[in-house]
C-alpha cells in the first residue's frame, strides 16, 4: 500500500504544485521498482529573504520521510531552486533505499571469494 502525503503544500502557487507533483510521481516510479509497501511523507517549506524590496528570492527546504514496516528512511535538503531541491531529495532517498535493502550487490566481493 503506497501512500504519499505532503505537508505545507498550500503555501505554494499552482505552478510550483504542478512541478512538485510531476517530479514526485516520476521519482516514485523509480523507487517503487525496488520496494513495494511504503508511506512517503514530504514536508515542504518556503523561506523568503528579509529584504523583499530589493529581490524576491525564496529558499526551499524539504524534509522527506519514507516509512516501511520495520525501517525508517529520512532525507533533507535546502536550496534556492525548487526543481534541484526535489531531485536531490529523491536521489538521496533512492540511494538510502539501495543501501538499506542492499539492492546493488558489489561484484568485486564475489570475485574476491572465488579467487581464494
């Protein structure tokens, strides 16, 4: 049973919401190839600069948490670009999943034991 829940999505405009949903769905397809039952909780925040008269820069902070029946995986990242921040978060989650579930076996380990 896959669940995706966003916290703080109401602070974003329609264009940003569409970008968040698109990147999330594309990356969830990659993640769900490796694992089945999970719950993804993504906490999104916008931090604006103090001087809004000079420039309108916004820093995006994202904290993602994936819950499995016995394992919890977290990742967090903050950057000035929303697209880059989302991609980095999902790359971190995918790498952590590969590490926790040991999906990618290293071939040099097998070669080392065969030579002995």
